[in-house]
């Protein structure tokens, strides 16, 4: 039997067989490649709640650079980083963290970055405050208790860049009429997306969440010019000289459009040109008739 | 194959004893487990020896090792690797160039244990099936894994690669990757003999190309003692590599198994009751083959004994 096998080997394959076999394999592998390629597009979408480590390249570049070695996971002192596993929504083998359960503690020396062998975590990032892992967003003003007029400020207080990344905006509490609302405001120019605020949010489901920046941010159309900025740049109005607005008010009365409203310049009570009685205004010109 | 064959390896166990007849198999399993163990002491006991996984690792904070296949894919996707990654890849390339590329497959890769189990079961159960896949398919798949990052800018193969997924799974958590490994096992058991490692796996194909020039080879030094029991063919994961060296004396083919597909697993050495095979240095063997006489054959044996 071995002899016959040997003989058929000696005879070799015909050109027809060879080409047929090659085409078959090439087509099979080609189809497989198409399948893998398309499936990979789906499998490569990072879910909104998975946050990449600091310094991670933009997602599409990251997936070409990260070789799934897990070195960053090993050198994270707080053990917050995980690798995506088959069946997870995160692309298999790539590092991420979940802000609600384990946020980035923003180590000053950023130990996860220098161990990355391929620059998937950009070694140029040396100041953790410059990291942009995502952006915190106060996603629900209906449940955030600050909007209900209760004192909380937990997100503001745990923020590692407190006062810059999250500030408190004092607003009038219209419900009670006499209290203030302490509204947390996130500033994208300072927020690193570390997720400490999301972790700390006292709600059962956090009202402040870290999202990938592209999901969290709006973007003004490129053609927009903000008049006041352009004016400042140019040192004056660009369209026409600012004309003083005339209201044709009685003497001693001015009007401020931006807040104060009607301003009475009167020196004494007698000189007030407008009566305090509204009927006088309505009946103006009818006196003695 | 004329005589009624005993179960594979029985003659070897009878003549050499169980231990000697499983020597290389045991060493290989120890090597595979040792590699996994080096990565597991950290997460399990807090003693950090090797960090990372087979894609890239840092051992004792000094020795970087990088998988050349995956680094190549990331370079094709447009990455400039860092110094550690490059040092690591050079070390790995040199190592496998010397010992044989597919030494990775049989001595390191964790999937080998799965596919070995499948082919052992296949032999036990006497399963045979016409294999639909040619052994060269893996080189096409290798090409595919290199084209995909070029086309998509992303390391697509790593979303599917059972090799890295198995090892990463053991070290970092398996997730659903066991399904993939079960798939590989069933594929090897029922669909194609050595279907994954021998026909499809692009990682093996890459290492196989790498081992093209490696000096460490199995050689059938005592091929005239072969009694045609066929045990080596039965256990060899790349059985096509054996015949020229074992049976090619008449055609003037040397006794060195000169195929990069050979994984240097040493199972043929184990199961041969006649001790036909040994590990040897290919280049030394080739020199001897030029003047092949019974004297030089004796010298050769002595050389290999010394080695």
C-alpha cells in the first residue's frame, strides 16, 4: 500500500488539479477573510460604558496598535483594567475599565503607559491631567438630587481636578423660592474622563457618567462665527458701526437691555417724569376733556 | 503495514519502558505548563515572574518577548513599536530560528494540548475522515491575517485567534473562549486530522516559515533499523515530513527531517521501539550525508550521542 502511495506521489499532480486546488483554497480563504473582516467591524465597536486606559489612541487606531498583551492590566496598581473576553461587548483582548465599578485613580506616573509595547497607549502622555479617556456628562437632570434642590456635590468634591473639571453653578430654586441649587457643571477642557465622579454618584444608577468624548460632545458647524468673538478679535464691529439704540424715553429715564431694565435717573421724588399710578399713563393726554 | 499493528507505542513501551517511551511528550507538557505557570504565579500568588501574555511579555522586568506574527500585523496596521517590543521580537526570532520555528507549536502553545488530545482520541476511537483541507491552507490564512490589517487598519485576526485567546484566557480570564477551543477540538476530532494546527493555524504557519533554516532537527539516524510499524506516522502531527528522511535512503535523501512543518515535538523518537530517530544538528548531518558510509553513520551516531 505504501508503495502505491509512493507511486502516486511520484506522479505528482496535474496542472489542472493544481490550479483547481489552489483556486479552491484561495476562494475559501478569501471568503473567510471577507467574513472575518465584516464581523470584525461589528465586533470592534466599543460599548459606551467601557473606557480605554489613559493615553489610548483614538479607537480605530487603537485597534491596529494594541497587540492585546495585557501589560497595562498588570501594571495598574489599582487593578481596574480588564481585558475584553470573547463574548464581552469589548473587542477581545483589549484593555478597558468600567467607571462605575472601578474608575481610573489618575496615578501621577501613569504606570500603565510606559509598559505598552506598541504605543497603543501613547507614551507622549506624561501628565495625567492631560489624559482624555472620555468625558463626564450629567446625563440625568431629573434624578440628580442637586437639580432637586438637595445638597450633594459629591461628584464635585471627589473630582481630582475639583473646581476645574467640575464646578458648581448656583441657581435660584424656583420651587422653594428662597433656596439655591448647586448644579454640577462639567468642563470638557479639564475633565480627563477618569470616572471617579461616576463611581461616587450616590444614586442607584449614576446621574453623571463617563462617555466616549465623541458621544458626549456636540460640535458647532465649521461655518459658525460667534459675533462677539469676531468683534473682539477685530476690535470692533465687522458689519456696521454699532448704532446707539434709541428708545425715545422721557427725560431722566434710560433703558438697559441686558438686565436692569428701566433706569430712573431722577434726583428727587417730584422730578419723576412717570407717575407711579399706571392710570396716569393710560389717561395721558385726556386731562381736562 | 502488512502485519497486524499493535496499538501505537506499545512496542516502544515494552522495549524502552513507559518513561522512556514518553520522554519527549512529558518534557513538552512540562514546558507548556511551565510557560503558563510563569505567567500565573503573579495573579495567583503575587510573585511576578512574567507579565503579559504570549503576544508580548516582560519577564522579571528585564526580558521582553514579543510574538513576531502579531507585531507584524500591528506594524502593517501602521504602528511604530517601542524598543522593548523590538528587542523582544529579535530575541524570539533568534530563538526560534535556532531551535525550529514550530517548537513554539509543540513546546509552548497551549492549543497544542487540546489538539493533541483530539488526535489521541482520534487514534483511540479509530476515527477516520477524508480531510477536506490541504496542509497549505494555513499559508493562505497567514497571508489573510497580514492583508486584513493592511486593509482595515485593525488587527482583525486577534478577534478570532484561538492561540492567543487560549493563553490570554488562562492568564487573564477565559470568557467564552472555551467555545472556540471546543470548536478546535471537535474540528480536529471529527472534521480534519490535525485540522487546526496542521492545516489552518496562521501562527503555526508563520513559525514554520521562521524555522526554515533552523539547525535543530529530528533525524532518522538509524533508519535501516525501521521495521515499518508505522507508529511514528500515526503519532506525528505532520506525518508528511517523515517519509523522505525515513525511506529516502535509496533515493539518496539524507536522514534529516528537512521540513519546516516538523514541530520538533519528538513523539516519533518516543514511539519508535527501534530508536530510529534522534534530535540532531541538521548542518552537521548534511555534511555527514555527503559521504554516507556505514563508518560515517557510526560517527554520526556518536556525534549525536555527544550532542
